[in-house]
C-alpha cells in the first residue's frame, strides 16, 4: 500500500510588498511546496511575486484595520476548507493554518525630539499592535491546525509538529541605534509579546518563534524618509542623519538568503524559539548572551557623532 500523500503546510505572511522580506519569505515557502497566502495593504505591490510564483494566493490585508483583518481571515478560512475532505487526504492543505508570519512593519527615522506623535503611534500600531491583532484574529485557524495535528497518526505525512506563529523582530533590541526610538521599542515589544504568548499558547499546541532580524536589503528605509525640521536640536548632524550615514557600515544580507534561513527553521517539527538571521545577527546574539548591550551606548554616541550635540 503506498504511503499517504504529504500534506502541504499552509502559510500566511503579512507585509509581502515587492522588494522586502515578506515577498522573499513567500517565494521560499512556495518553492518548498507550501500553500502560501501572501498579503499586503495594496495587492498591486505583489505583482512581481505573482508572476514568478503563480500558485501563491494574494490577499489584501492592512494590519491596522480590523475590517481588513476580518476579511482576510474569512478568505483564508474559506480557501483552506474549499473542496477538502475532513483529513485533507488529497495532499492539499488542511482546514487549519499551519504557519502565520507577522512581517508587516514600518520604520520612522528621526531624532526623538523631532518626532511627531502621529508617527510614533503609526510605527507602534503597525509593528506591535498589528502583529498582536492579526495573531488573535487567526488564532481559531491556528487552533484548528493544532487539533488536526494532534489527531494525525502519522506526523511525518501530517505536516510537522504543530502550528507556528513567527514574528519578525530585530537586532535593534540589542544594538538600539539612534533615530529609530519608536521602531526599536516596537520590535523589543514584539520579542516580549512572543515570550508571553509562547507560554500561554503552548498548552494549546501553538509554537511561537521570533525571527531576530539583522540587516536585510529591503525597502524598509526607503519608506521612512528623513528630513530634519528647521530649528532641530540635531541640525549640526543634518547631513549624516538625512544621508543615512548610520547605514553605510551595515552588513547587508539579501532577502532571499534570509528567507532560506528563516523558512528552513520554521518548517522544522520543533523550530527554535529565536532564529537569528541577517547581517550582524550573530554579533547581536553574542552581545545579548554576554549581557554586554550596555557597552554599545558609547559606541553609538561616538559612531553617530552625537557627542557633537550641545545645548
């Protein structure tokens, strides 16, 4: 008797606009035989992804809109149950969602003294609240996948060790570079939320993974223009701040290489709780493990010429 067909893992990724981490993750999951739902606020910004990977299902999803999130949950639920038997025995994805990747994010590069309150709220609302609300909304589908996984007698053919929620964090939690206070805080909070949810959702069969992300060549900074206002306390540093001098020494990793590392880990039966990937991720991991993050304050002050700022 032939072995049962291998069930495809179903994956939903937020923030899949062209040229970013999300699009690279979607492409890599698709290459590895998963059923992929790629989402972005504007579906047209995933056109290149659709051309290269026609099997990927594109959905509009704004992580700051309750209505948009609800519509995406309904669409994914309908897609996963459409035409399926109770056990997904045809090898297609089952009715539950196996992997959720919270990738959607924005940055705002500006000295904190010059930040508008609306920009601070926008960054935290997208990067932190968006990830929490999306996870909460998709939880029923994740729990359905957990139940399916528990009831599967042959886990090798049934699709791994249970559903996974992965959130894209940042090595900025360790390096805390200047001019990105809201972004750094939001990503540190993403790490903290994952640690809490890991404990809460473990009894329900859902695993939490934090993708501690280093420098990846993407359009994150393209979408965060910096123009110091007139009269800024940091006017003496206008040229290096507006010219993004702090990025010149970054060790960039291509998004495809990052995606191979992240996806390979997320498809394991028991993925690591924290996956360090991207430029300087290993350095950040060592500093975090040694507890030496505080040493970087002086480095950041001198390296960004902040010692030249006087009141």
